């Protein structure tokens, strides 16, 4: 499966590290003009350097997804710099927040998680959708998590935000159905990122199961970057025009979905299990 995104403007939030950085590098390798949006200048500089050294084209944009005006200015900066509006948006900016029982959490801590993981996605979508609708073309990929379909004690606020993102995407997809703009959720699976280290540092406050899984991810690296990039490229390509408002896990047999051999209805938050 070969995708070319030569000269396509792609905006990636949370591009400074983790899976956001992985996907930004993956799109740049396919010729995309990538806008790297993150809060950390040092992380942006490093990601930009890696892309440029590999022959890619990227623009550093220091901004906070929780600030609508900053995100809006970022989209406009991409339009001016690359000569065209954002055609692909990847929402990867996220934070795990304080780990532990919800009764120990402060309103300030959970507001930060909700603002980054949910409001941040809303801000980014709202900034790029008008031009996508006008052009009758666009792709939005929102990273979510396995917590959107199962309970995750000691990570309640993070789980709530990620689940809310899925229902937001499902709802927006219905609004976009007649505009040839597709929005989907991508669950990238467990990968070794700074969030893995946060779980390990939390120890018993995270729960023994979470710690065991984090230790395994640290040892193995988790899901390979290539698998995550492959799914993201597919969801950003014309091959996925028939897929909208879906929750697709990197470990799903999504190529059957691509080929039309299974119904897209299987890939929703409220999945019906056959028994």
C-alpha cells in the first residue's frame, strides 16, 4: 500500500514527542508539508531537525491546543507558509494527568486533562473545518485510546476525556457526511512514550496491572511505529473516503475495512459483541 502526500499540508498537534512525533515524521517521509504544533520549543526543534535531515519539509509552530486563538493562528500560519489550507489534521496532543484514585484528584488537575485531551481536539477541528468544508475535501485523524471502550481505574479523567473524544468524532462525522470530509479515531495501541514512564513512576497508585503492562512496553517498545504510521496514512488517503466517524485500533483487521469486506459499523465505540 503506497500513499503519496507530496506537498499536502498536514497539521500534527502534539508533534514534539511520542506518537504525534512518529506520525509527523511518517507523513513528512511521504512528501507532506508538515506543521509541527507543540508547546515545547526544544522538542519541536528536535523533531524538525530529524525531518529536515531526512529530506522532509516541516514548519515549527509553538502553540497550546487549549488556546483557540493560538491554534487558529497556527492554521493560518501554515496556509501562508505552505500556500494552502490544512488538508489533513492529526490530533495527537494529550496528557495523562495525575495518576491515582479519582477521590484524590483536584479539579485543577482534571480540568487540565479535559482541556488538553478534549477541548484541544475541538479547537483544532474548529480551526480547520471551515476551509475543508469549503474545498469539499479534508481528513481529520484523532488519536484516542483503548480506554474509550473499557474501564481504566486510577485513570478515570483520562479515560473520560478519551471516550468523550470518540463520541465527539462520531457526532461530527454525521455533520460532515455531505461535505466530503472524513473524521475518524485512531487507537495507536501501547507504545513506549513519556506516559509509560509516568505509569512506572506512579507505581501502586497506577495499579499492578498497569505497571506490569508498562514494564512490558518499556522492554519491547510496544506497537511498532510503522504500524501506526501505516494506519494513519490510510485514514488520510483517498482509500478511506468511505470510512467516517469510526474508532479503529491499530491491531484491528482494518485492511478488511479498507477493502470493503466488513461493515464500518463494527468500528464504533458502542460495539455489539457477538456471543
